[in-house]
């Protein structure tokens, strides 16, 4: 946990998520850079409802430039019990699972913000490759209020 975040500022998720509505294609608008995404442009995530105990996750990006070679990885996301479907564990390599918390979500599922409880990971997602500037600024304000270091946030190139 960041030293400037008090216990009262523990990260919270949205109260509930309709997994079927959440499924579909998302475009990464901005994120905290991660080594596993180095050189990625046009990053997308697609979630497919299986009706089983997991959701299929397919991440794609173009390496090096917006017209670069496509990189692809497939995994599974498992919903944590009693989380209102807002806390998932994503697995791309068995047996490792990473926490995937939905901390902001539009009522119409047009955007979502995903993080980890330690705030070291952050993704701003949209159903379209471009996000309305006013909505983006409002999300930034809410993220700052939640204790995120927004100097780390980088916009993602999309076509």
C-alpha cells in the first residue's frame, strides 16, 4: 500500500457487476505501464461469458506501433464469491492468478476502471477506441480521490 494512503482509503469496488453485460470488447484508453504490455498499441480485452465458473479473457495489442504485429494471449477470469461480481482473479499462466477489481463502471457499461487493491495496476477501459474528454477528466478526478498516483498514467494509442 502506498505510504500516503490511510486505512480509511482502502480501495473499494463497485457494488455489483452484471457479468453478461460486462462481457464483450473493451478498448484500453490509458493504463499504468506494465512490463507484460511493453510496446503495446491498440490494446483491447475481450471477455466471453461461458456459463461455467469462469469468463474467457482474450487480450490483444499491436507491438511497436498501431500497425505493428498483433500480440495475443488468452486466459480465464474467476469471480470471487460474495464480491457482487466486482472482484475477479485472472489467470493467463497456471497456477498464477492476479486480482482484477472493477472500481468504476458506467451504468450503461460504456466504460470501466480496473485495478488491483495495491493500486500498482490501473486500466481505464471503454467500449469505443476514443473516450469523451469530459468523462475521462471525471474519471481522473475520482481516481485521484481514491489515492492513485496519476503521474504514472499513460494514454494508449488506438486507431
